[in-house]
């Protein structure tokens, strides 16, 4: 029995087990019933695109259709894989929200030691507006959040709007119809940008990141020292304010 015959027998058995007609399967493959019949009868070969569509239709791996092996891992959310939205695909993702078929099979990954949920996505960062917290090329582990009003003030998020995709730090706005977003990069404008909540199509919380950037130790040390200095200055201000109040009280008594 040759390879083509085995494939034909497997896809015929899968169709019969699912109670599908040849016409129904042919319409999914965008071919005629006669053309599909030739594939099942092993008179014609099967193309890669048809193998992928049939594996999705029957919930089996492409390897099962090709070789009959069921013990291989199926690439899906159910087996712990997460789809990656690459930087060059941001525009395509925006126009295909909710469409799992948008993700290329080679862009699904499993992260060691990480147990994902069904509403998580990997997101490749494009741009340095969030440096040094998040660098260009970093891959963010994101989780869909269905309620913008419940996002904590100051959270780092990925926001999908009618205009595009952005990675920002979210701030609560005085106007309940808006949210404010800002950058971590001090070289960008410090003024928060206001977004209308109605323009937000999806918001994703950043749960972690995978980065190839290693921040030098001296930068971490200098930032720590700056933070200590700022805290000391703030403490000194509070002490001076307290002393000023006491002096004013003594002056009034005299």
C-alpha cells in the first residue's frame, strides 16, 4: 500500500466518523466534490493547505493525516501552546481580532514552567516608548482583560484601539469616559495621552516578558542610588515641613 492510498483511507475514515458528506468537506477545501473524491480514492495527491484545513476540521494533527501517528503533540491552546503576535503582524492582528486561524502554525510556543490560560497571547514589542521597563523585541506574556474600569492604576498594558496597537502604562482619568496612557521612556513626552474607552477594542494585561536584553549592573546600581536619594529628599521635605509647623505654632503663642 503506497503513501497516497494510506492518506486517502485516513481522511475517508475521518469524514465518515464525523458524519460529513464529501460535498461538505469539499466546500471547506474550496474544491469540487469530484476533485475531493479523487483525493479520497487516492487518484490525486493532497496539497499542504488541504492537510492543514482537514486537521483543523477533525481536530487531529497533520502528522496523523500524513502518517497515522496519534501520539504527537497537537499545537493548540489545549496542549499549552500560546500564539505569538510578531511586530510585523500587528496590523493584521488588528483586522483579525478573535480569529484563531490568523496565527501561523510556526508562531505557537510553549514556555517552560509556565501554565497558560486560554485568553493569553504572546506579543512582540515594536518601539522603545516603554524603555527601560520594556525593550524593542521583548516578547510580552499578555492576558485579555474584559473590564477596563477594573485595571489597576499604573498597570503596564497592551491596548488595541481603532487606530492601532500600543504598549503603555495605564492611568485613571478624571473623566470616566476616558483613560490616560503614558510612556516609561523619559525621552518621550511626559504628558499622558487620553483615550476614549469606547475606542478600545481590547486590553491585555502584561503578566511577564521574555527578553534578550540584559541591563548592565552599573545601571541597576545607579538607579537604586537615585531612588534612595529621592526617598531621602522626600523624607527631608517632610521633616522640614513638620519643623516649620512647630515654629509657626510657637510664634503664635509668643
